[in-house]
C-alpha cells in the first residue's frame, strides 16, 4: 500500500522564516536593496529561492552581470512594503492584497514577469474597481498592456458614465481614453450632457478655472484667448459629439461658445435649419458630409443607441438592425412604443399605443427564439380593415432556423399597395398573403413569406422553405414577445 502525505502549509511557514529569522544574514547569499525617502533598505534572500520562483531572477543570477558578481540588486522603482510582500510571496506562496498596495504589486509583477501573481492582482482590482479609481486602473492597465483589464475599465466607465461625469475623476482621463469613450454608441445619457462633459474636460486640460458659461459674451476680446485655447484642445474630440442627437436650442447654445471648428459649423447649421418633416433633405446633407469627411473619424452624424430592447440579445444584433433600417435620423430618435411583455398581449393595447405614430419598426420573437419583423414609413391609422400603401417597407430576419445571416426582404414594387394590413382586431401584419400576421391575442400567427415581399433567387414562394423561414413553420409557432419602436 502507498500513501502520500503533504504539509504544504508547514512548508510555507518554514520557508517564510528564512527571510524573517534574526540571523538570516548567516544563511542568505543575495541582497535586494530598495530606496525610500533617500534611505536604502536591504532585504537578505537566497539565490536558489529567487531563481526557482521567478524567470527574471533566474536569468539575472545565471548571467555574468554585475548583480551576479556582487550578489546584490538595487531596485529604484519599488517601495519597501511592496518588495517585502513580493519576497514573502516568493518564499511562502502567500500575499495580502489591499486597495493601498495592489496597483504597485501589479506593476511590479508585470515588470519582473511574475505571471502567477498578475491574475490575482487583476481579479482583486476588478472586484474593487470604483468611480474613484477606474481612471488610475485604466492607465496602469494600458501601461503594462493588460488588454483584459483595459477592456474591463472601459466597460465599467460605459455602464457608469452618467455618474462618472458628475465627479472630478473623469477630468484626469487622457485624450485617447476620452476619445474611445465618446466614440461609444451606447452611452445612455442625453447628448448635451456628453457635450458638457467634453467642455469640462477641456477646461481642466487648459487649466481654465472659470466656468464656460454660455451666458458669457464670447464675442468680447477678453474671452477670445479662452475660446482659442479650448478650440484647439478639444479639436480631436468635438467630432465625437453626435450633433444629430441635439436639439436646435442646444445647438444655438453651443454655437455661442464658438468652440466648434469652422469646417463643421456650416454643416451643422444647415442640417438643423431644415424642418424635421423634410427627412430627404436631412439625409442628403448627411450623405454629402460623409462623402466629404474632412475628419475621417468624425461621428457627428452617427447616432447613439438610445432605446433598449429585451428581444435583441447584444450590441451586434442592435447594429444589424441599424444597418437594415439605414436611416440614422429615425434610428437616433426611436423609442419603445409597445412591448407585449410590458404592456400586455392584447391587440387593443397594441393599437392604442401605436396607431397614428407613423414610421415604425416591429420586432417579433418566437418561443423558439427566432427573431423577425418589419419596417414601414407610414405606420397604422385607426379605421376600417384595409391594406396600406408603402413603397419603402420591408421585412427582415435577424435569427431564423435555416440561416445564420441577417436577411432583408424589400417590397415588390407592384405590390406596394399591400405593404401592411390594418385590422384593429389583430396585431401587426405585413403583406397580402400574409407574409406575416399576428392574431388578436398577440400569442401566435402565420408566415407565408414572398407574397408581397421579394425573395432571394434561390427561394420559391409557397414552398415549405419560405413558409418556415421566419419562424420555423407556417403557423405552428408561438409569440414570446413583440416590440414596436416609433419616433
């Protein structure tokens, strides 16, 4: 019989004694010195332990460098307490991480290749990350090239941005960091507040103590130096502000401050001078600007995603939907008009909340988690059952049983008079076949794709493949949720 016995705890305790014994000088063969407050602090240790526990020290001690010859290493980039903790870890395999020491220990472990210590440090930093220290952690993460920790910090800032910019901590962001944050499409606060945070950040960078109050007369000569300095400092970031999401009154306030580059001023003014009803002219200005693109990284006419969907699983599906709609102005103003789960599985409630709202996007999720829907510019108007004409409507599939790719099915030009069907005793219905139809209880429906909306060449109308494409079957499927977004 064989029995294995180990007592690693006792071994750890005994090894730790090697650097804490009163007469440790009699047993040590190496010395590490750090400097703190102009004083040298010496730690006696052992080459065998250092080289066994760490690749950096192994390479150093097996080389012919002067540290090997002198049996001494001087470290200028570490405090006494951190070096003591690191050496105790080498000897015992244990270390105590605190809010006060974890950053320096993380830096040391990265600099001196203590890979097995980096993970617990990163885990600790993630657990203790807060508004107060996230900027410092982000800078450290980038300094030591820890992409996992860098991504975590950005995610934390994105999710807490509304609170973050109400503190002074965000003012310490580097320009590159702030640029990446402002480029995020999912910042869930009003765009004018995002602009105000940029102004505050610019003030800090310019060391301007006075408030950039729009009530100040910016035409006065005494204020021109401030304007010029701010204009230069935020020139790379002003293009990240989504001017398409701002109201005309807010644009007027911003223009008074005169910190927008002249190259952008006319474009923004032209865009916001067009009546909202003239969307074609608005989209024309956007396209012209995008073609010109004086600043290749400009996002002024990109939209931030303001609405939240329980049907769409992630940002990618949100981006997929945005690409299908291809209307930034509408997408930027979309809001949830109806949700079956939230407002009730009832055709009466559906029509009460949606009729008369105009342009709409319908999302339908089945119990099998297939997702499809439709877009129409005209929307529903109350009245008798009838077909409604729309030459720009389409049906789409985001998740389906036969394909992993998203699909868009535009309307047949000759069938535009049957784009959508209105009946107050039913839910949303697209096409004259119907291409899809939802019943009065919003609990199930049927799909006969291809009657009114165009199919790809490889698909044939009326076949089992087209009838089951959207929801898995012609009529043997149930609704899990319906969401309708309107302007």
